[in-house]
């Protein structure tokens, strides 16, 4: 299969890659936060994203609300779900061996997917609010994807601002650097864990809400997002929060390139090979690992 | 309670003899059910080898089952191999796949391995669907008709016994002790001079062979496979639940878990297929939080059973 590559096609790949990369970065930041603060890889991250997508779908289809305005509602709803999950189940395995937290969140994840299948059915659902695209210099700019990109950037930016400037954000970062020292400084680590889980679930839900506008959703959509979010934080360096941005953009670009030169059918294979290669060559991530 | 070999070995011999004679007296359904139990014992026992002994969680063990199924089916359907040889080839193919994944991921500590296994399943399914010429893609692959259920019953039974015997041999060996040291504290294990990477890799390769063979045997038994039937997440979930329920890191835990859950599944849960995954999810959460060592762990504690059980 030979492909003639024009400058427009490259431009298209770069634009599409950046558009989806921002969404990856936003969702992955949530996974990175939980991992940084609690040393827990939350397998249920993708299914939480799926729940966020359904919040948007139902608000849109039942009340006709502008789906982009449902993003904060989906985030708020899943913030509560996240806090409850942490409060009832996850806090018990924070200090346990990794096996326990992985298995526990895996159990939560299959339960959530099954609940969604029973409540919402496995039918594909779509929010057809805005379609079509703008043409900018020969490059097609999909309208829903562009608006989602702007929202993802805004939410991710706000999250970084929160982590960087507020007292709570600083407490979260302090806890992720050293839980013991944070405790000694008078930080209520249990409360930080709860907030972090809520915040991470909200970031996943935001991603899900935006995805609902772009693609059709179904209960099993989340699994691949847990995997891709992890790939993004491996690319950026585990525990390195700005790395999630770079990792997200990189994954978006690589996937778009793959769909240009190979086929979209194999885009997950490409992402997977990318993970194996990075682990083989530079397991601490492209920006280096956590700074201690 | 003391379990002396004088009691255990004859009891085991009686059970084995009964299982050998069963196809001559059992109903078609009964033989098929036993065949399934053997398969689950082999699968759960294999998962236990990597995840129960080293603590490295494999979320994608069905990938080896599927890889074995496709290898076996292609060799039988296209190359005309006899199915027992094709089944062995399925095991070898699964081990090669494990080498490919394990080499980059097991050098690292932490969750990398778990996540890499989480994605593997989807990737194989995509690849199998893509290479239609070889695999039939989404249309699936049909094998020549052959009534070999009884023969497959015996081979699957031997596989279940072999995986369990191997687990016993490993747990009672220095190799097994080193694996369990890695599980308890990998840094301490390294400090003691254990080559942790190669030990983990060896355990992982061994854990892939059983599912590979089981996959190839299942493909032969069913006569038709397609991507969705041999790569379902549900097989991984069931393996994990069986081992956790029975008791991870033990010899008989996977056997107990496979038999118990299969029977409960057939009798009770078959009526509620829609909430099946929810129940499994709940069992995983409950076992992790309430009885991390499973039923056998509780029995060991209560009746002072030997740790090698």
C-alpha cells in the first residue's frame, strides 16, 4: 500500500493529533494524580469516564441541554462517585501490596461496566448536537472535536492552576511527594486522598462528557481509556504531571500518523507497540520519572 | 488436623481413577461439564503461577488462550496437523507471546506488567481480525469435523493434573521460594541475590503454556472459533475470581475455586446471566478486602493445614 503524502495530509495529521491529544492529556492527568498521591493504578478510571459520558448523553437526550454545558455537571457527579469509592473501598488498599489495589479497582471496573450495561443497555448512543467541519487552509477542522479540544484545554489548565497555586493543590502535590512529611506538616492525608480520587474521577468524567459529543458511546468504551491513559503517563514519566500533557499530544500524533500510513483498525496495536517500545528503551518516560 | 501422605495419596488415586472411568458411565452433558472444569483448573492454575506466586497481576491471560486457540486451529485447518501436536504448538506459541510481553515489562517493578496485559487482549483481537487471510477475520475459522470429545476430555484432564502437579513442584522447590520472596518484597529478594527478572520471566512463560494448550484443545473441541469467542475479557475475569476465591499462591486453591465456581455458575448463576459480571466484580472486591488468602487460606489458618496444600 503506497500513500502519496501531501503537505495538507501532514497538516491534517498534526491538527487531528493535537485535538485528540488534549483529551488524552486531560483524562490521563486524573490517572496520574491518583497514582502520584496514592500509588494506586485505578483500573476503573476508564469506566468512570464512561459514566461521565452517560451523564452527558442523558442530560442532552432528556432535557435537551447544550451538551457542552453538561461537562461541569458530569464532572461534579463523578467527583461525588469518586469520593464515595475512595471513602468506602479504595482507602482500604492504599497501603496494601500493589496486587490488592489492582485487583480491587479491577473488580470495581467490571462491576461498573455491568451496572451500565443493565441500566443503559449495550446499544451505541450518540449525542448529535453539532457536526461538520471548518476548512482552514485545506485542512478540515471538525467542529465537535475542536470545541471539545478547547474545553479539554480549559479544564486541564484549570486543574494545573489549582495544583500549582491553591493551598489544597499544594497539599495534594506535597502528599504525592512524601506522605510522611505531608502528615508531619499537618496535612490531613486521608482527606487529600479522597479529594484526589474525586478530582481524578471528575477529570475522567469531563473526558467522557466531551467524547460523548464526538463519538458514539457504549458501556465497554472505558477499558481502552484506562490503557491509553496509562500509556500517556508512561510516555510522560510516571509521577510527572506536566509530562501527561506531552504524553497526550504524542499519543494523539502517533495514532493519527498510524491511521494515515496503516489503517485505523490497527491504531490500538500501534499504541500498544509504542508502550512496549517505551518500556524497553526508556521506562522512566520521555521527561524523566518523578522528581523527588 | 494432620494430612499424612498415607491418607492423601490413596484418596487422590481414587479420585483420578473415577475421573478416568467417568466418560464410560457419564452422560454427554456430564462429560462436557467435566471437560470444562478441567479447562478452568488448567487456566486458573496457570494464572496462579504468575499472579499468585509472584504477585504480578496478569489482566490478560485470555490472550494466551486465544493465541493457542488460533495457532492450533490454523495448524489443524490449513496445515493438516493432528490436533494433539497442534495443541502443543499452541502452548509454545503462547509461551513465545509471553516472552515478547514479559521481556520489556517484567524488568520493571510496579504496575507496568498489569497494564500491558490489560491491553494485550484487545490488540490480539484487532490483529486476528486484521489478518483475515490467515485467520478468517471476523468470519471465524472452521475446523474439519471430528468427534474427539472423549480424547479431548482425557488430554484436558492430563493438562489440569500437569498444571497442578507443576504448581506443587514449584511451591515446594527453591525456585518457588524465590518467586514468593519476590512477591513479599522484591527489593529484599534482589538484595539476597535473586535474579528477579529471570525468575519472574520463567514463571510467566510457564503460566502461558497451559492456557495456550487449553485454547488449542477448546478450538478443536468446538470446531469453530472467532475473535470474540476466544478473546473475551470474561475468561480472564473468571480465572482471577476462581484463584482468588480458592486461595491464591496455593496448590489446591485454583482447583477448589475452579470446581466450586463452575458448579455454582451452572446451578445458580446461569439463571441471572445479566448480572454475572457484577457478581464477579463483587466477589473480587469482597475477597481482596475480607479474605485475601481465599477459602483455602481460611482453612489453613483454622485447621493448621500445611502451607504446601
